[in-house]
């Protein structure tokens, strides 16, 4: 069976697939159109987010048995179509959940303790202590929306800091810190999003959502940028219903996550970049050296287990 690596991943995965008897080829630099022309001879695809695996592309993949997404999100794959065609889809949210959790914690600690701001000041020979007095996480209430791999990992890393955790997941029951959205709206000081992007979650954090909180909040988003309505977010920062935001993902990202869309790099983005109440990173929460290896390891194991049963 032939496997095509459309994106780069840790070399462990190719080594593992070869051990399992797969023939591995690469198309890291070829366009989608070029790959589409030859995809019919392949039985497996390894991809991150370089382009969308849509119906037109899949109709050419006559022999496809599986798609392995090196990461967690599947919004770039037409899941409905591949289910009808009995094509397996493997993801690896277990591989970068700890990475995302640590990054989310690092961002909020950086914001609450003015670490970025004071670092920039010292580099300009400004020694300012009082205006950089921090705020502790201890005794704060953190609302975690989505309690899958990353949400539960985030709960684990913050649990020892003396916070109260409220977790909501529409599709789970009887899990640690289980709460309702009503309780999160009422009690949360900090809200962290750990949800996939789909029709239900598109701009779920909008003006109506923000207005439901009984007190000003901090927001962390390490899931997908389009889960937040950026205009509503900026409005909240301006009127102080939002005290600060930590964003690793952005509404204006390219589908490949390779950059921001310059034409949509709007006045809202300009505000976020200039604000002292924001911490911004370029979609790197799940992007550690360790997670790169673990994602490959998880996919290798899932592919092996799948074909053992065939």
C-alpha cells in the first residue's frame, strides 16, 4: 500500500509505516492540483493543514483507505464524504494536548504578571515596579469550555495553582469539574476555549456570549481563531467587559495556518497588536519539539491498530 506525505511530520511516522510494510512518497512542495492528478494510486494520506481535502479532491482518490491528520482539527477534511466512502480518518489530539495546556498557562501568567510589558520596558532602560504589580491565579475561577484532550490537560496543569475549575462540554457527562455554562457565566474570572471548529462553534464567542458574564473576564483561545468574533472581542476590551485576552489563534488566519490574511488584517487586529492587555502568539501552542514526535507516534499506533483488524 502506498502512502503520500502531503505535509512534513516527524520522521518517526515514515519509519513506522515502512516497518508496517507501507511504501512512502512525499509531495511537500507540490500543489494541490498536482497532487490531485496522481492521488488515485495512493491508499493513505498524511496531512496537517496545507489545503482542504474536499469532495473534488477525494473523487480522484479512488483507492484511498485512510487520511491521517497530524494534529487534532479536522475542519480541512470533508468528514461526511469520507464516512460514506468508508475512508478512515486518524487524528492525534493526544499528541499535543500537554503542549497546548502549558502554552495556555504560560500566556495567562505572562498577561496577569505583566511579564511581556515589563521585559520590554527594561530593554528600554525603564525600571517600573508599581505599574507592573501582578495578579495571582490563586483563588480565581477558570471556566474551561470543551473538556477533551486539551481541555482536560489544561485543567491538570492549573489544578495545583489553587484555582477553582468549572468545565463544560456539550458532548460529555460525568467528568471532573463538570459544570454548566450558566455557572461559568456567573462565576468565571478566566475563560479558556478548547473546542473544535464546526458549524456549532463558529464565532461562538460573540457579543451575546460575552454579555452573559456577570463580571469582567480574561479569555484564552488556543483552539481555532474563528471560534471568536474578533469585533466583539475588541469591543469587550474597549468597554472593559474583557480585561485581557491570550490568543494563539486568529479569525484572520489562512486555512493553512501559515500566516494572517493581509486583506483582512483589520483595524481589530491592529487594536489587538497595540493593546497592553493582549498576549499574541502565531498558532504555536501545540507546536513543541515533544508534540511533533508524539503526534507522529500516536498516528503510527492508530494506523497500525486499524490495519491489524483488517
